[in-house]
C-alpha cells in the first residue's frame, strides 16, 4: 500500500474545481489516476490545468472526458499524475 504525504493530498484537493468530485483514485506504482465527476463541461480540463499549475507533479496527463446521463448529465474526466522524485 503506497503512502502519500499529506501535502500531496492537500495539493490535489486544492485543485478540485467547484461542482466537481473525485469518484475514483487508483495507483499503479507509478501513476495516480483520478476520475472526476462534474455537472460542468469545463471542470475536468480545469482540474488537469490546476494540477499542472501546482508544479508539484512530474507529469499530468489529461485524457479527456466522457458523459454519463444515467440520472442527470455528468462529465467524467480522467487525469493521471506522476509524482516528482522525493514527493
């Protein structure tokens, strides 16, 4: 089980736009994959931009969004982040 410093988690949390929640967090040993859910079309890419702007992460890869219309319209975004060495 990986251990992440509180500062890293706080950095991720501070990047979450309004009307957005993180629905899935996964770690494969190198990349942290975050899936977000929002009612606003712009929020998934805004989250990725916010993560890049922190300069905390080695790489931030935004792979776009999908639409979930089961009960209402939600935009599901996926972002992968790689930690900098030492974080």
